[in-house]
DNA sequence: AAATTTACTGACTCATTAGTTAGTTTAACC
DNA sequence: GGTTAAACTAACTAATGAGTCAGTAAATTT
């Protein structure tokens, strides 16, 4: 393993055996593990092994399994939050804004389907204890706002915005979280392959838009 | 605890300390446990304690944790299958048939939201290893058939039936499985309470029907 | 090059867990 | 009322898992 440090004496930016990289790798491995097993089911040993370090190394970076879980959630949803914030929907009419938001959500799930699994497990196993409410507020708040706007403008039919928002999010996530139960519906095809994903994206947007439009 | 047996000598129907009842109670407790933790996370001790017996009693009835899990799944989906089969949708036009099916699915989830959780966990944790394919075939097969029929009849728009079927099931389940993450959207209200449930049922049906109709 | 700090490990502890077994209690049948 | 079989338990085993700690190796500083 050559090349550890590129800059030599830039403050504390570079660390001896590259602790920043190790930490990131641990978070990556932990994300995968938590996305399959949830908090309780996750094995610290498995996370360590997958990272190529010993279990004790995890405790060098994170005080406990629970805090590691919090860190994983934090990183996931900071990402998602960033994507949401750069959407700039205010200047768009309601229907265009909703299409844009749907595209973003579906692409987000395609890029990292683990987010959906983690949130599902979080709800089912931990009763939402670690659920990042500010993300929920932002996501559901944005959808509800768009729906209200659309109703006022007359482009959307009269609907209950909160229930509809929940159903929209459900539509954007189910395909990904239930993947493994659904795969036999498309024998021999990869559900996260380019063509099926593309098709699913379009079908989901069409269904929702037809569902809300007047 | 008085009254154990009502009929006295009806074959082997009545058992000494009522084994049939114990078995049912064990399955009930196991269903609750598995619906929260999944197969790997479930604690046999917890299932036993909740039933009011010792752990060893479970092994008197079931050879292993895995077989207990299989038995729980079996019972859940025999129920669901029974509900599906008595629907009699063949004689109905596509749109009425879909409404009927949606009502049934939503009511099924309302009555036992654990089904959705168990299926979600099954997909995420076990990669669908124990997923009852015959149930999936029946459910998705029925929806796809109705959608095709509706397109032929011209009452439904041109859509891809499989993706749409997945989205329909997603809409019918997400509210229930993600309950605990969503509760803060309705502060002070019970998501599975009569009024919210009723409202959600109607909103979901409206969204889907508007989404598929021509 | 010696001293110090940072990154990391091996070998532990103690709690928990699936599964077992030998034995006990309760009811059923004669 | 004594025998037998079914229902159930207490007390185990063996394995695994979260978390600890003393110590080592590599890099950085002096």
C-alpha cells in the first residue's frame, strides 16, 4: 500500500494511517450491515471483518453500536437532505415541481436503496426512535406544500395532502425495499438494472401524476 | 383457571393441558415477535415469556426457530390467501374489481398490520428466502389480470401492469409498515384509529383509481 | 534518533442465546 | 386408584456477541 499522504504538513489534515479513510470505510460497512439487519441484528464483528480491521478498531472510532448506528443515519440523511435542498422547486408550477421531486426521490433510491431499507427497519424495529424528524419534515412538508399549491391552482384534484404524501413516498420506496420479494416477477432480470429501473421510474411518475391531476 | 374441556371424549380433540391452545398462543406471540425483529432478531425466550411458558415448551411444539418462523408465515398467508380467494372478481368490470381488491388489501392490512412488517423484513433480511411465492403469484397475478382487462376494455390507460401492480401493493402497505416513522405527521392521533384508517382507505383508493383510469 | 502521539490488535470478560435433557406435573383411561 | 401418556419445566451446554484493555507498530514531532 503506497501513498498515504499527499500533502505533508497541512495542519492535522493528514493522519498517520489515514484514520479518515478507515472511519469512512467503517461507516460504509456499517451502512450495509444495518440496512440488512437493523440496529439490533447488526454484528460488530461482521462490520469489522468487512472493513478489514478488528472489532476493537470500531470502538476506537465509535463509542458503541448505537452511536455507530446514529452516525450511519446521520450521514445517510445529510446526503438526502442535501439533494432535497438543491431542488429549487419554488419557481415551478405544482405539477412540474411534483414531477421533479418524484424524479429526485426515485433516483435517490436507485443510487442507494439502502436508505429505504434502513428507514423501514427503523420504523419496524425501533419504533422510529432514531428517525430523523427534520428530514421527514422537509420531505413530507415539501410534498404537502406542492399538493396544496396544486389544488389551489386547480391542476390537482381535491385530495387529503398528508395521506397522499405518504402514498407517494410509499410508491417511491416499495419497489426498492421489497426488491427481494419481487424479483421472481421478472425472472432472469435485475430489478436494479438500467432498463427495469428506467421503466419503473417512468411508470411510477405516470401513476402518481395521473393520480393527483384534475 | 376453571373449564379446560367442554366436550369430554370426542376422539383426540381435547388434550390434557390444551395443547392446541398453547400452540396457537405460541404462534400468536411468535408472529408479534417476528413482525418486529425478523427471523434473526427474534428471541425465543421473549416468545415463551409472552405466552407464559418456558422456552423448552416451544421446542416441544416446534423443532427450531426457523420452523416456528415457517409456521408463522404459513398461518399468516393461508389467512390472506383465503381472503383473496373469496373475492369473486371475475364477474366484475375491471374498475369495480380493482376497487374491491384495494378495499380487501387495505382492510387486510388494517386488521393485521404485522403481515406487512413480516413481508418487509423477509425481503430485507432473508432476501425473500421464505417468501410464499404462491401468495405473490395470486396477488400480483390478480392485479395484473385486472389491469390488462381494464386496458383492453379501454377504462384504464396504457400502463405497464407489473410495475403498476408493485406500486399498488406498495401504496396499500407503506402506511402500515412505516407507521412508527409517520406518526409525528398526525400529532396526538392514532394512525390505526378508526377515523384516520377510514380516511386513508378512501384516499388510497382514490389515488390509485385516478392513477390508472383513462 | 529519541520521545510522543496516533492507529490498531489479540486476548480477554461477561452477558445472552439457541437448543438439550432429564425429570415433574397433570389429565385420561382402564 | 393405579398406570400411562401428554404437556410442561428447571437447569443445563455450547456458541456467540458487545464491549474492554493492555500492549504494539507506525508515523510525527522535537
